[in-house]
């Protein structure tokens, strides 16, 4: 493998063959301000510190806070139609998402169990990401 170009970054996982790369999981956090506000400040602070540690350690290479969604349809490939708002309905709004790298589902669950949505009266879904060939 050639060295990374200027400004590039590679770690050991970049050098692994695709079939031995670390499994990835899509995580979706649900939560609202009411649940967040009723969580003790020290618990919230630790949850945010936990998120930073996951990001700094490269476990969550992609993290984001959810903005307003748009549904996209192009049935039969004859024309794109968009609709504002979520397709799925939930008692709690989507608060954020991440891609988590973990050895297995149990580790992914352990990693997200300390995040803000998990500790602040919300919920985090963990979906195994099956990469297309």
C-alpha cells in the first residue's frame, strides 16, 4: 500500500483486507430535551465525555446530530418526489446517529450504553451494517 497523501490518515484497520476489517454498526439515538434536562448534570457531562472519547479513539469515525429529515421516492425511476418529515414514527425524536466500529454486537452495545441518548432517558438502536460488495 502506498503511504497516505499529504494530510491523509491511515490506521491499522485501513491496511486490513476487507473481510477482516472491524465490523461496523449504525447507531440511532432517540431522545428529547425533557429527558435530557431531568438527567443529573454530572451524568450528562460524563456521557458527553464518553462520546468525545469514542470519537477521539476512532471508534465512531462518523457522528452527527440529526437535522430535519426529507423522504425521497423515485418509484419505478420515473420521477423524484420528496416529502418533508420523517418516514418512521417514534415516541422520541431522532437526536443523532453514529457509525461505530466494534468487534461484535455486544461490544457495540457496551460502547453506546454510556452516550447521552442512552443515559438521558432516551434509547439508542444498534444496527449491524452489512456492507454491500
